[in-house]
């Protein structure tokens, strides 16, 4: 699913809860759409807490993230490794809120930090970087 389609679906899903509804307003197909987008963006399933608002909360979280970043995670050129947090001034960034613009600025100031990234654009893929990435990648 691309960014435009995801935002179209999330806008439709948000309109279903506009009157203060809970998860009961979503059909099984709607819930599957939410699950799919959530897994694509966060790499995990919607929380399984049994409450009546988990899909509603997921829609709000997804909509806010996609609207702020203006792109899907799979389309981002820069992706931090899981668990890595970088600081720029007083702002903390993880793989979930890092934009390409911020990542470029960070790497310009800290070129040695390339090993903190799981995904980089081609201009950063030099033999030295590949060696660092391979040395710091945990084996399965």
C-alpha cells in the first residue's frame, strides 16, 4: 500500500469514529486494513489488550504519524536500527519519528554514526560503511 492509499483509508476509518464511536464501528475488513497498515509501519501487530478502543487508537496513531512524516516507512531513505535513539539538541529520534531531512542533517554533523542506520541512500554505501554495518549486525 502506498502513502496516498494509506491516508485515504485512514481518513475514511477516522470518519467512522468521528461521532465518538469505539471499535464496534469497524467491520472485519476495516480491522484487517488497520492491522496491515500498522504492521507495515511499526513492524508489529496492533496491541492485543481486549479493550474496545485498540483499533481506534491504532488509526489515530497511524494517521498522526503518516501525516507528520508525509511518507510510509518503506519509502524512507534513512532508517535507524531497532532500539537506536539519536539526539539533536533536546530532541530525541528513533526509527519511528526520524525524517529523511533530520537524518541527513545528523549524518552531516556525525558521519561516523552511519553504523547506527539499517538503511541509507546509495551515496553512503561505501566499502568502509558496508564493513562497519556487517561488523555491527548481530548474527541470527
